[in-house]
């Protein structure tokens, strides 16, 4: 992952996603597809997000004084508080559209509590990347997972399923294949026993 290749050269993963769906499907001239309908749920009912540092930017180690405010520029699409897991906290960044980035060094349980307090009673989205999602799955803190499988072979990268053997037994999993070639898996947490 670099400034020139924000997702490590894996842009083919996102080529099928229409960025407009994250704000809803109203007013679009293109036909509404199953993919668009499912992706339009991205922000519905979400009051806060948690993401890993590498989803926020390509830097590692102490934060450089370079003015970096995230991949999204001056208008991040979140419009909620976003908690970024990092071992190098920094000052909160606030944007006019309601997005605020809070940089925290915390366990999954602790950052989830922070996000729930900030969410005004709405859901908390675990936005990624794969290492962050894996941490929250291992801690058994995810109740619903929408996984979009893209028919692209990358050959390397972070695997979301490491150390999660048997996790599928905790969820009811439904798969939906679409004409675009995507497969949507909806993982719903079974009742805890």
C-alpha cells in the first residue's frame, strides 16, 4: 500500500463498486441492481465506525507531520465518528460533514465501547481492513457481516479468516450470486448459548 497504489495495487477489487451507493439509491439514472441495493445499506443505521490504521492511510510507525487526513480528502464519506486503531494516537480530525477521526490504542472490546458511546444508539460498523475484521471476529464481537466476494485473484495480502476455524458455526450464512459476478455473503450471528 502506497500513496500511488492506495489498496496495494488491488484496484480490480473495487472496480465493480459504484461509490454512489454508499449514500443511497435515490435519484440514480442507472438501473437498481441487487449489488446496488445491497451496497446501499452501507450507511443505514450506522452511528460510528471502527477501522484499522492501514485503511486510513499508508503510513506506519509514528505519524509524520505531513498533513495527511485520510484517503478521502476533505469530505470523508462516513459522516459519523470513526475510531482508528493505531499504536500511535494523534489529535482527532473533524470535518464539516460530521466525520471525525479518533486515533486510539485500544483492545477490540474497549474501542467497541467507545464507538457505541459515540453512536447515539445506532449500530457500529467494523469497516476494515481485514486484520481489524479478523480481530473483532476472534473476539466474538461481530453480529452481522456483509462480505462481498469479487472474482479477482490477487495472490497475496492479508487473509481475513486466519485463526478463525469453526467460526462459521456461530453464524447463519446466506449467499447471493449476482449477474455482475459478485457473491454477497450475509453472516448473521446465531443466538448466543
